C-alpha cells in the first residue's frame, strides 16, 4: 500500500509525513494528484511535484479557526 504524506494547508506541520491512512481528525481535501490535475487544466501550466501526497486541514488549525470565528461573532 502507498504511504500517505499528509500536509496541512494552514501550517507547516509535517508530523504525518508517512501514514497508512488519513487520521479522522483531519479534514481531507484530496490527493495532490487530483489538485494538480485540476490546476494544470485551469492554468495550462504543469504542476511542480510536492513532498506531500495529500492536502488537508490539521486538527490544530481547525480548532484555531473555530476559536477565531467564535471571537468574531461575539
């Protein structure tokens, strides 16, 4: 099975660089191949290979966003 190298779109967290599956606390945005394919179609420019295979939002960034929204709503 291919290992997942998971990156957060909000921070530079790399502690999930070699996992078998996406942890349930992360919001899966999709595989980099799918995102790169879409960007190439829209822009017409070849995507640069990245170290990660999947982009998601990590639990820490998700919590931070929820807290920021709660403060803004007050």
